[in-house]
């Protein structure tokens, strides 16, 4: 747990999966340069702009810790599958995204679903977010430490440039291998994950991280974060209740499964599967 002088590695989308996974194993995360094109980012931003404008900054929670986590000058927008065609048809159906996610979660369950998808828009004056690990949603796995299974992973795509000044996410490389996951580290141990628009930060659910402080006068830092977790764990968002079935019918089978409109299988272990009806795939019950 020494002070880290270097940041996460940057790799191109054309890099081999083996090299990407080796970098993730070493540092806990990797930045994939140019995962989205300028056109994709522009379309996505246009689709969500009117909805972001309607979202209030800060938290509706009365809990001080939750308020600090959400950020007083931060806007968070969810239900992106409904609000953005670009998101539901291109961003979460990206082959590079799923090659990395499937390899990262391969040791837990054949299938995974999306835990949450949210635009995080950090405004000027926002303080640094408290450090955390995404796997803290599933506290039993914290006790297993670095030898436990990878049950959740996160993609964070820059929709504006991420700089140290405007609140680039700060990470502690190597913290995914610490023996004590109750230890979230100190600010001095963090490094900023600086990115250009369209770059994507992928990191393990075991990696300690947090949004950075936005010290600019007028610049907002916007990114879209979406997590994947093993099919046997409840997700953060209740997608089958927020995504209309008629819309779900238009999506690819892969995205339908991410959202819980298809069942989860574990053929590698011979398990009968989860999220079913009469031991049939829920997709058959829904007529997909």
C-alpha cells in the first residue's frame, strides 16, 4: 500500500484481450482509448441533454454519508436504456465491452447482467467522492478479499475530457490485491484516470476509487458508468420494471439478457440456471 506514482495503462481498442486482462490483473484497471467515436458521444449527449437539465444536483437522502457519495454539485441520470437509443443499441452492445466483461467475470457464472447505468455529471466546486469499491454492494465478498471471485466490474466512458482539475475519477492502482478490503486507502495514494472524450476506464469491482474534486470555475465533467455483475446477484437498478417490455422486444438477445428479460445460465458447472419460469427461460414466457 505504497504511494503510487504512475496511473493506469492506456491501451487501444485493437489490443489483444490477453494484454488487456494482464494489465487489469496487474493494476486493477485499464483505460481503453477511443472506445466510442466522436459521433457516438455526440449523439448520446444530445439524447440525454434534456433529461440531465431536469435532474437536480446532490442527493435526496438524509444520510450524510450518502450525500457525500452522491456529491452536492453532481447530477446522476439513470434509466438510460429507455432514454437513449445510442446507449441501448451501441454502447452496451459493444463487442469490446463484452469481451472484457465476460473474461473478467468468467470465474463466477456463465451469464451476467447490468447492475446500473448512469450518467455522472460533476459540476464545479464538487468535493472528491469518498473512496469505495463497487463490490461493497455485496459485503459478504469483502471478507474474501483479493482471493474472492470477481462479482462486479465497471466501465466508465468519458463524455467530456476527464482532467485532474475537473474531477477525473481517482483510483488506487493495486488496491484490488490488498489483504484488507475494509481499507479504502487515502487521497495521497490515488492517481487521476485522465481520459479524452470517448475513452473508457474499465476496472475491477475490487479496486478502490472515487470521483475527483472539480476545482474548475465553470467546467463540468460528464461520464457514463455501467456495471456488470454475476447473474446470481441482484442488480442496483430494477430494469425489468423500468424498461418497457415493448422496448425490450426491439433489443438484441444479449441486451435483453443484460436487463433481466432472459434467464441466466451456468452451463460450465451444470447448474440449471436462474431467473426462470417452470425451469424454462423467462424469455419464452415473455414471448421474446
